[in-house]
C-alpha cells in the first residue's frame, strides 16, 4: 500500500543523533529549568533566540506544543459566534476544523494559482470584515500554490483598512526548492500579521514545537489562555530545540531537506504530466503538496475505495473545503516522503483508478 | 525572599542523569516513532505500560501534555452552560478556573477535615445533579486533607445513583508519608470515575506528562478533541518517561521523595503548632500542602504586602474559592521544596505578620 495521505516527513531525515546530544547538553546544563514548572510560553532562552532570529521582541513571540495548538488558542481567544473568519478554499483541513469549532462564520475564498481570488475577497469584505484571515501564503496546504507579491500587498492593505488579523501559517516557507522568496505577509504588515511557524517540517514533528510572532497584546492574551490551560508547554523538547539551534545545525539540515525534496517535487510534477492528462494543478516551487483537480465526473466515494484496491491510500479531498462538495474532484498529492521511484509507481497505479472511475460513472 | 506559593518540587530531586539516559535510549531505539507525528494520545508503548500498570485496557487511558490540560479537555468535552459541576471548597485554583471557563454552573461544596460535607453535597444533588464532581481525594490541594473511606463510598454511591462523573485528581496519591492508603474512588466506582494522574510531582513537572483513566467512550471523545487540537502530544518526553518506567526506576525515586518530604511535612506541622496559635488546619499524611485558616479579622489585601515586606511570598487564599471572599483567611502552606530549617525560619517570620495584621485591623 502506497500512502498518499498525510504530509509527513520521511523518518530517515530526522537528525536523531544531533537531537540526542542537544537534549543531553541542555538537560545537563539547564535540567533544573527545563524539568521544573515553566510558565507559558516556556523556555526563555529559546524564546529569546526565536525573537532575535525573527527581529522581534520576546513579548511578540509565543511558543506552544505545535503551531496547530497555537492556532487553536488563537481561534479561541479571537473568535466567537457572530464574528467572521476568512480562509483560502481549499485550505488545511485541520485549520478549517478549528475555525469551525470556534463558532465563527467561516467564509471560504476561492484559491487561484497565485493566491486567493481578490474579487471574491473584496466582495466578502464588503459583506462584513472578518476578525481574521487564515492563509498559507507559501506552498499552500493542500494546493502547493504561493501567493504572489501583488496579492500579498493587496491583502496587507485590506488588513490595515478593515482592521483584521492575517494569520499567516508558514510551516513550509523555509522549504523552497526552486525560485526566489517572496516577502512574507508579516514583512509587509507586521502590525496586522500573526505568523505561525513550526519545527515539524524542518526538524521533527514529534517535538510539537511551534511558535507565533505578532502583536504583543494578542501574544499576551494567548499566553494567559495557555497558562490557564496547562501552566506551560513541554520544556525538555524546547531545550533540545534551543541547543540544536544554538549549535548552528538548522541551516545544514534545511539544505539537506531541500536537496532531498527538490527531485521528489520534480518527479511528482513529471509523473502528473505523464499519467494524469486532463487534470489541472499548480507547479509548486516548494513545500509538501501538489493539489490536483481531477476530471469532471470524479466522485470521492468511488475514487477512494478503488484506489485502496489498487494499493493506494488517498486523502478525501472534501476535507479541505468548507463546502465539502467542492472537493469531490480534489486530490492532494504529497511527495516528500516518497522516493522518485515510489512516486512513479504510485502515479502509474493511480492513472487507471482515475480514468476507469470516470468511464463507469 | 522565602517562596511559600506554588507547589513545586525542589529542583535537586529531579533524576536528571536517569532522564538523560532514558531519552538517549528511547530516541536511539525508537526515534523514528517519537520524532514523527504520533496521533493523540501519543506514544503507544507508554500507553500500554500505563494501562497494564493500572489494570485497565489501553482504550481506557488518555495521555496529554499535563493532567491540567487533560482536565481542560474534559471540561470542554463534558461541560457547557446550563450544566452543573461540583467542586470541593477550597480546591486547586487552576481547576476552579477551568470549571468556570466551561460556562457550567460551578457549585462549591464545603470541605471538612475528612472530605466534603455530605449534607451540603446531598442538598446540592437534590437541587440538580452535576455532570461531574472534581475531587482531590488524597492530600488535597490546597487543604492537605484526605477523604475518608466512608465519604468515598457515599460519593461513589451517589455517582452511580445520579449518574455523574467523578473526576478524581491524584497527583499526590503516591506521596503518602504516614498512615495507610485508602482505596481510590476509581477502585470504588471504576465505571463512574475519570482518574487523573501526573508525573509532575513524582518525576519532573517540565515533562508535562499527565494521563487519565476511565470510561472508554469519554476517553474516545477526549482523544478526538485532542487530535483536532494538536494532532498528538509531545512524544520524545513520553518516550523518556516510558524508558524510565521500563527500567524500573520509579519506585526508588518515590521512596527517595517520601523520605525527603516526610520530615518537611513534620517540620511544617510542628512550626504551625508553635508559631500559629489560634489557627485551624488539618494534619496531612502526604502531599505538598497544609491549608491553614488564619484568625478572624485576617484580610488578604493586608496580609500579602506585609508578608512581602517580611520576605515571604504567599499565595492569595481567595483563588482557591469559587466565592473568593471565603478565602480571606485562608493560607496554603507548601512544604516540599523547603528544608526543615527554611520552614522554621519562614514560620518564625510569618508569625508577626499574621498577628500584627490582626492588631491593626
């Protein structure tokens, strides 16, 4: 069975030995801190490192047990029934779920190859400004698209004008395999952006180490909410990440990951070109995913079991849409944890599943 | 400044070297698991160890990033406005806060030296059964009291009859310095009890390693809620705890802690006897705290700054009460992280603060 579902890194990329020695160094030097109660947002040396690395003050940084958890805190602190939240459509299924859990009205804005449809965004703005807009501007999950500079500028301008928060989720931003970086939304409108980052895709997911950078008052509310929820986050893993960063090991790890994932992205694009004619998809320059719109007539309830019979585990595309029916033809293809050969095999196996499926519809 | 506030273990009791080697062993043997995404409730070998150790099935155990976080999940999943929750009065301030955050009606039941006042409990039951009753039956925080077997039996009986959950928070249960264990509420009514346990007081708080044992359907709801919130908990620390437990190191650590804390409890009781005449307090047989009711006329807003002037940091007693005014005379004295000499010095310094305070009221 080839797994084409969750966007997980391949396990052989984890720098296990480096993390073991980072943990050892940190606990030996500072075990009395990281093993004791530490109030949210956690281990101070890491907080200061992240603040300096991002050019902000420590009080503009909050660290939690995963960036998803931080987004859960943000949606709880900022949203409630009666308020609106905008989200790219499609978007990260778990983010959609947390937005819906808040009770706010969740407004999907159609995603184009260079970012959200600005006309649709503006029309919704005029219907009622949101409290926040959740966006994955770089190598979007599930689409793989990157929001253009022009669209980022317009969104930043609207955020100022209509006074909403941009929650910029950036787990894939350091994983660009082709082309040039585009300024982040936080760089364009630091006062309106809460930027989520994570070590899950660039170090190891099990650490659940995420952080958010933004407005000090929001950070303070989130910190208080987190403190009331669990006192403080898990700290020995924060100490581990701190020692790893301090030893200067991250840049080489990123380089290793980019060199590993670049040919995988290329192999996936080539395979889609070859095996999935008549589909539409963006050509991502980084990240973990390519979002493919399958031919008309595709039905998830037919596709998924057929794929399973052919030895392929696929993600239900409907989960990425606030209106699930829009995802009937949507397939998210992850490529990082498969070798080019496995990608070739998977796409070859996928082809008949997709087209036979259409023939019998 | 002598800190008489939070119930934190002394930092020199953390078995740092044992935890370093546990982490190393686990990451070397199973790094591909603990560094990867692991869905809630986390690291399977630890889950199975805890299940076996507690004589339950793995599906009756949920592990989270602290037992407080698990209680936050439980209150979110089980409670909502319109429902009732009973709680000992006084109780753990952070538990009070989470109960209130749920929007449920929080009903304080006065705590006596052998557990809650059963007449008050019954009267409230007749007014409307709760969805849950939060209780720290062993060495209560903040009182230090232990609920008698007779009261446990009555509460278990009511839980069955009125169909409410007993959330039995047991962080201090393994820390008995005198006397004999009393059966836990879970032993008396396993089908109605959700028992929270934690490694914070018996290993190290920074691990934020807590778990709950109880009804499989509730565990399933909490697991789903946790998965939607953060996918899974931090796992390298779970791996660390697992290796530590598997190596059989916990019993000796518990013995070490009990031998360290026993004379501290005794020193605190002696010092209260000597320096705080006219106060009432229980004589705990374990745990971290003794709750002292100060003489009539004590006012927190006078006491706390006076104490600070005398070099003593005290906890505001009002936080332990749903009706804060009831805590005006309440002082929680922690003893585990102070040596007998420090306890003696602290109580000597506290005496004039308490009685001068009364003289000028």
